[in-house]
């Protein structure tokens, strides 16, 4: 009842949004220099940049913190110290998928996962990691074909990660597409593990702000990050489609409304995955030019870094 009332109100607000948001000279200036927490910064082992390269790019772009997706790298942790948001599990998820197929991803008895659970418990306890991710549970129509799979997000293997994260007030970053199964699963997991924050990668590829509002209004411990919702990724991939949330025309009204309605549940990220690290500056630049200036100073701070500081317990 409360949920349907909320959705009606949310839809009415959407109808009322007649024009694109405007920037001000002050908001443009603030967006250029505000610190950013990049909560989708990949640090792969294989073919990944050096720890020094991450530090250099972060400093150059005034990205104060970065990480929250795999692979966990001790050399990056040493180099970035408090500025790293360490996450584990993506490498193991890939390893299981490529060696045993999608069905093995739900098996908590898998030896790779058993090792992961044991390591994760120790690393959480020692303060060396803060969460799990990025876990691809359903990417059936996005990303490289050989990476694609669809599994239920609420499954024994993932549930075990939630139970570990929950003991340490940790997070799980999940890359999934939006459908009814996913909605059921994520609402259940978020309710069963109230101390865990679920971060939805790319604010749920192929979903719209209404889908996100539906989840955010029901669970405060579900949040999302906006990497790859601008136009840079489409350009790199040669996809001739308008950006989901923001581009040279600015931030789409429906997304600005989502941010205004749920100011504590949205963050930013780059996702310079897949050999695209040389586009890192472009990805930060589109956040600074096409997304942040369309927000009030208070909202801009939350989206750029304050939500991340709270969620990942970062030092300011
Ligand atoms: Zn990613």
C-alpha cells in the first residue's frame, strides 16, 4: 500500500518535470574541483595498471578514494592506503564461471568459494577488506558475450557472502539487470542482512529510475553507483544510443528527480574496466561536466563523495 502510494507520487513528479535542469556558474565551478569517491574503480591483476598509475590518475583527477570492485590487490592497498576501498570475490567469481560454468556460481561447496569465504572472514576481521564485488549475477544482454550469464542473485553461494559481510557491516557490489526475479531476490537479501549495504553497479543496467525508486523506497540498505550511465562508455563501445542518465545535454530530469528523492542512496563511479584505463580522465570529466553541475551544492557533495564516505567508512 505504502509502496504503491509512493510509486504514484513518484510518477506524478516525473510528469511535472517539464524542463532540463540548469547549471549555475557556481555549480559548474564547484563540480570541477569537488573531491570524488570512485566506487567502481577496477584494479585487475591481469593486465591491470600499476599501483603508481592508479595513484597518479586519482591525484590528477582529484579522485580522493577509489575501489569497491575487484580485484583485491595488496600492492594497490599499500600504495593508496586510506584512499582504497578494498573488495574481494570478483576474481573467484570469474574463476568459477570460466572453469565450471554459470551453474557452479550458486554452489557454496565449490572449493574456490570455500577458500574465498575463509579468506574473506580473516580479511574483514583484520580490516583489510570492506566488502565483496563486483559479482555479475545477470548480465545476459550486456558486456562481452563470453562473460554473459544469468543466475539467481539470491543463491547459496552469494547468500554466504552476505552472511560474512553482515558480521562486519560490509557491502556487496552486484552487477545485475532488472527483472522480477532480481527484485524479489535483492529485497529478500537486503531484509535478511540488514547490516550489509548492497551497491548496484551502474544503477542496474537497462533499468529506469522508477525501478530504482521501487527498491530504494523499500530498503535503505540498497544503493547504486552511476558508472557507465553517461556517454563515454557508449562511445568506446561504438554504441549509437543515447546515454541513460547524462550526456552533453546534461542530467536527464528523471534521474535528477531520483537523486533528489533518494539523496543518500546514489554515488558515482568510473568503470574503466576491460582495457579502458586510458579513458579514466574522460570518465571522471563527464561526471564533473555533465552530471554534478546539475545538482545543488548539498546534493553534489553527497553524490560525489559524502555518501561513499558514510557507506564505506572512509576518512575525510
Ligand atoms: Zn565493473
